C-alpha cells in the first residue's frame, strides 16, 4: 500500500500511509482508537476506496473496488464479529456464495466436505465439516471463518482483534494456526490492542497515530513499553498501582440467582456471589456464559426468575433501574457504551446528567436548569480530562476513549456504593485503558465495592483483588487475584474443575 490517503469529508482518516507486507510474515497494525488502522484495512479489503494512493500485489497495481475484487486478488478478512449462519453446517457456511455443483445444478456437498476436511487438516484447523455452527465453541467458529478465506484462495489474511473473545487455551491454538499459515507462505495482518500478543506472534509492527504512519519496527527489537509509547506518544504504565487493603463487610449478596435470556433459556442458573466494600471483584469467563444477563439483573434491565439480590441487606431484584440507582446507590458502566451508555445526539453536558436530570440540582418544576447543567459539565470535563473540552458538542463527536471517560465521569460523580464496570476498556487503546484502571482502583481505595466483568484476562488479573469464574450461568470457582495464573483460570473458564 503506497501513499494511501482516505478522507471522509474534511476528516483525514489516513494521511499518506505506506505499508509493505512480505510473503510468509505476520504484520501487526497498532494504534489508538480512531488512529485509522481499521480504515486502512477496509481500504485493502475493498470496503472503502482510497482518496489517493496505490495498492500493489506482487508488484502489480490493482484497483480494489469491493470485497469481491479483494477476494479475487487473494485477500481475505476475518472480522471481529463472525459472519456465520448459525443453523448451517460448517461446510455450508464455508461454501456459501461459492458452491460447487454437479449435474443438474445440485450442490456437491460430498466434494465440498472433502475440500473442507483437506484444508482443515493442511492448516491444523481441526473442524468437523458436518458440525452445526450453533454447536461450536467461539474458538471453533473462528476457525470456520479462517477456512472460509482459505477456501476462496486467500494468500493475505486480515484478522481484526482476533483474540477478543477467546480463552487463553484458544489463543494458544490460534497462535499455532497462524504459524501454520505463515509456514505455508500465507501473509497475516493482525489489528490488535494487545501488546503481549504482538510480541508473541508478529514479525513486524506498523504503528499509526492520528492517521499518520509513525514507524514500522521489527518486533523482536522493541519492548512492549516502546510500542505503547510510540502508539500514544507518551510513556504508559502497565502496572496498576493498587495498595494492599482489607476488604470490609459484604455490600452485595447474590443467592441462587436465575435469569432467562431472550429465548427463555436459563442464562444465569443458580449463581451465588458476594461483593465486599473496598474490593474489586473480577468476573472472568468466555462470552455467552451469563455475564450480560447477570449485569441486566443487577441493574434492573432483566427480570429475575428466582433467587435473591441484596444490597446492604435490602432486596434489589426486579426493581426499576431508577430505583436501583437512587435508592440502592448502584452505578453502572455498561458493556455497550453506544447502545446503553450514551444518547449520541445529545451534547456532552446533557449526557453527563442522564441519570440525575430530574433532581433538584438540575431541574425545577420540570424545567431544566441549563446554567447548572453546563457548570457541572465543565467541572467533570476538567476532572476526568474529557477531550475536546467542549460541553456543547455531541457525544458522537468524541472518540471511543473519551466517550468512556464521559460515562465514567457520570457514574463516579453520582457517588455509588457499588460500581458495576462491564467491559470498561473494550476497544480502548493502552492510554485510555490506563486511565480506566486508575479510576476503578481509586473507587476501591475510597471503600467502594467494584464489580468488574471483562473478557480480558490480563485486565481481570491485573485490576482485581479477587476473581470469580462464571461458566454456564454459575460461579464455578473463586481465587485471590495474586494467587491466580492464566492456565488455572482458563481451565475454569472452559468448564473444568481445579
């Protein structure tokens, strides 16, 4: 990719970026949120047309006008959110849109399954061609996505945040798969925020900051700290400074909780948990094991079928979100900040009072007190370093990291006794992650109870005082964070006992 520029109106997402990928290498793309790395890969995959610049494959200039053109040029993309039809089999998903046929136009499933099995064995992907997608683990579904690209002849594979929903064991399996791919001469590009994985798997790393190419480095010759510094333009601390302190009395007690999902199936099924003042309790687990339903039950967004949720000895189950926030003093950093955390068309000041607009501080006789609202916003913008420092711009104008800061500012300023932080650093760069972790620890140091739900095992181990593992809607084990290791937690996350 030579001198690629991509503009959206007056916004320059990529500014004269060049990127060279060699045959048989793993090349990582690293950058802050909004740095332009996904835009650059969308240009390569044909989802966007570059404003200026040239793409050459094996020395030949190509015009990639669509994903179909990218695929015909040997470029495949494994998206972070899998593009699979769950009731279909592995083979049906892989051949979809490119079905082999025999006489009479009938799909030749026998030869298709044989081709899938051959590819699976050749690259060590270990997938049953006849299995249904809905019966497969997340790691196996990802292998199907990889097989889809290989079936279509991909020589360059783009992985977008490939380890976001995998257990530690599945991550190791993915590393082996990628090594098999590069050994066969395939080239792999990985978009990731995880510096440890870049060090583990990548040969080269290109750093992009604010749409500009900062450097391309050999991964073996730089440290994680140097990569982080190039990424954000300053030194970043990886260690969460968390002084030892004794947890207080239990503030949240959950007993035999049962919550069903939208299909009527028990997603939380007999869950027991206790959270104490002055501690961070991390909930570790693979996505889809009841985390979302647990959060919704605690915040009044889902109905509790059975069991008890008590805060300071008072029952919370099946009360309204407003009552839970106000009477029980529960703050909530939602896992989907765009869907549940913000109103994008409202300005920053309005978003900062979403949970308190009807209090005497911000309204009187149903009339909003605009001066008080904007005074509050200016104070919080300064205190939580929300950028740009403008209370009147819309929430959608802010980067992901600053949107998250805005939600944290609102929740923390409400002075909750319990702070539920669900995937608080999802999609954030290392600088924003550092800020979020510091804020959670500050709450804990002030004697607040923090419930941290995250798919990032490093985050759970680094920030928590105590770790509980959720599997199929139950807590299957609890470990002190300082005594935990990845393999031990990974076994629990996969449903094994210690």
